[in-house]
């Protein structure tokens, strides 16, 4: 049997082969990225203040994503009557992980930013797998040159926590700081912070500072009262959006595998419908999904949720771009 005939006959079952994201091709040479979408792992969790473990998030999400490795036919959604991620139209690659230097936040973040810059330089959309939420800081840093050429970005955050702390106990680059650091960037025009709720998010001063910086903050209950269209109407139309998804934005009944779970969170379809609407409202140019800590969820539900959300989002982004 020829190699070609063998490859055509393979079932490519989820538990077979190397666990790249969605079983996309692995590209080791970051100067040879040729794709529409490139996946980068950021297995960093030195920024956590409570339970660590998000360093294993990229590996867990990749393994879970093999359940949804669609092959050459793409994924047909009968509700939308659309085949998402067809291999002949969407090129997705996995470029592996940024190098993480144990205990060295500065160098580790620099390595993450380097990977995102390589993806942007190749003309691909970065999708970064965290890692704790501090990995958003180097991701946004990496957009400086891209934004100078193509225009600023508006950040849309799904999260239980505001993440707008300036400095706490001398820490400026932990998982409580990323939205504050983003707001300081001249290439970030504003923030829409969705799902923020309950105690332990931040102080009153933190909320006041966020609003003064141009942030629109909505809890899950406020979002349900407004409805999907009402929420989308508050996001600047026609913009370039960067989407950051903290898995603790979801209710812990469906996403227990995280370091800081918060009850009263989103359901799956609430987030999916907002993301789908966002794809139609403007252009999503970057994504990260953070705070998945697989060891707190031995059922694997959280990693499956993360993979499913990302693949659905990538599919809708690419479909919107192709018109």
C-alpha cells in the first residue's frame, strides 16, 4: 500500500496521534508560518494569587480539542446552515508553546509576546491558550506594531473578575492586572467587560478607575436583562476586537477546572451567541482563552468547553471574514 493510500484510509481517531489543537498541522519554524489562524500555547501561571495549575491549560485544551478534529469536511452546523472551518478554505496551524522560564515573569511574558508578534507578522490571527490571565499582558503588548499599521483594538473580556488592579503587594503583571495594563496602551481604545460579578473581584476604586478609563462593565444578570442584541449594541461597531475569555466567566457547574471559580456565571450558549454577534459587528483580530486548570476537573468538562468555544469562535470569525 502506498503512503498516500494509507493516509487516505486513516480514521484519525481523537486518541490517535499528536495532540495539536484540533489536530492542526504543527509548525516548529516560527519564520515559516503560513496560515489564517495560528495557535500558541502560553503555559504560564506564576501570576495566580490562589490556586495554580493553569500552566497545564494549553496541553489540556489541545487534548480535548482532538474530540472536535473535523478532518477535511469541516463542521456543519444545521442551525446556521454553515460548514465551519473547511480545510480547503481555512488554514489553521499550531506553533507549539512559548518558552516559559521558571519564576521569571519578565522573560516568560517576553517570550509569549515574541510568539504573538511572529503570528501577526505572518498575517495570521493569533489564538493563545493560557495560562493564567496575566498572559494577556504580553499578548496586548505584541499588538503595538500591528495596530500602528492597521488601527487600534477594542478589548472584549468574558470573565467573573474585573482584573483591573493597578499594583497589589508590588505586583503589576499578575492575573489581577491585565485589563488595567491594557487600558494604559494607546492602541487600545476601550474595554467591554462582560460577566463581572460577586465579591472578590476588586474594590469600588477599581470599578471607578475602569469606568474612567472607558470601560463598559456588565454582570451576567445585567447581560440577561439586556439580551444579546442589547449588549452588542454597546460595543463600538465596525471595530477591530481582541477577545479575551477567562474560563471562570462560565458558571462552575460547567467549568469547575479553574483556579478562581465564581458562581452565577454564563451558560455555554450565552457566550456563543455574544461571540457570534461580535463576529458580525466588527473584525476579531486576536483571541486568548485563559485560566483553565485541568487538575481541578477530572471529568474533563472544562477543557472540552474551552476547546469547543474556541473552535466555534474561530469558525465564525473565518466565516465572517469570507463573507
